[in-house]
C-alpha cells in the first residue's frame, strides 16, 4: 500500500509562478511531481495493523463512555447497599 507525500502550498505557489513565466507547454504529471519532490511512500502492513488496533481501542472506549452517559442520563434506579 502506498501513501502520497504532498508538497507545501508555498512550493506549489512558487512552482506556479515559475510556470506562468515559462512560455512552454506544461510538463507531464510525473515531471511536475518530480520537480515538487512529491513521491509515493510505501506503508507497511505492520503500520496499518497498529492503526487498525488503535481505532478498535478508541471505538471500544467511546462505546463504554456512551453507555455510561446513557445510564446516568436515563435515570436508571441504582440500588444502595
């Protein structure tokens, strides 16, 4: 799986100012990416697995907090010992 690194807005603006002054046909997309140092980065399956695990843990935490809030707001009678 690949992730794309994007150039900063300043880099793109500088490139567009430079291109505006050049009286040539625009280059191919891969050449524009090369000039702006935009590249594809390989994302390993291990990184994706960690991100998935983190999302699962966050969803479980959110579900627990929502259940507690629901119980507290619903007025469920609590027994006192």
